[in-house]
C-alpha cells in the first residue's frame, strides 16, 4: 500500500528540483551561451551528437535547430553526410570523457568543422579539443567540476533535465537573433503526421 505521506514527499521533491534548476540557471555563464549562439548562427551546416538521456535532449535540440532553418544532421543517422570546413559539430558530453564521443570529435576536427562541446566537466579531455565550450553547471553523471550545482537526484538527472530547458531557452534566443518567428519555425515542422 502506498503511504499517505507521498503527497508531502512529492511537494518536497518538486520544490527541491525546481530550486536546483533555478540555481543552475543563475550560475550559467552568459559568455558561454553567446559563444555557442555565435557558432550556431555562423555555421553552414550543424551536426549534433549525444548519448543516453543527454542524447535525447541533444536530439530535441537538433530538431529545433532545423525548425530555425539551419541544415541540421544527427550523427547516428544513415543519411548524415560528411563534415567540412564551415560546418559545426555540437557534441553533448556531460562528463567530458565519453570515449566514442571523444573519437568522433577527433574525426570532426580533422574534417575542418568547428567543434562546440556542451558539458558539465569543461576541464576534461573532450572539451579541451573544442573551439567553443558551453559549460552547463548542473550535477552530471561522472562529472568532475566542483562548480556544478549538486542534486538530490540520481546520477545525471539534473544535468539531463537542465539540458532540455537550457536548449529551449537557447532556441528562443536564437530565434530572436536570427529574426525568425514561431510561425516560421512551425512552417518547417514535419507536416505528414
């Protein structure tokens, strides 16, 4: 039987989680956001990669970049073309040391593409290869940066959740910067559903 104390615990949990996100938003380095925006706006084409729950957030971000009118490719799709100079590779790598993401970043650098790494551990090996780093200051699974907001949640929940929110805010900032609109974005939404 589920205890009647669930209501009290539910209220406590959502208030704590909301407070964690607020603290992470307040700790966000705006210069890092501006650097990411500049790289995105200037890119000829954009390639995005991430794995696990971080990857799910990254894939949602890739979709919205396409809705903004950027030619965007998800690395794992069979129809993804090769990268070249003028392209931007966005690698979401929370711990900064996920082996196969590191390998793909190395290959992308060889192609001449610019590299943007989104991470909770900017001093690790993969972010050190990047042209731009977007540091997300939220507790991340296997993370190493003491500046990250700690969490009562398991593993990398805070980082993964925060990516969804931060990416959506980033899209709205880009929408304004690119002089787009919700209506223009909606016109690019898949229309065969």
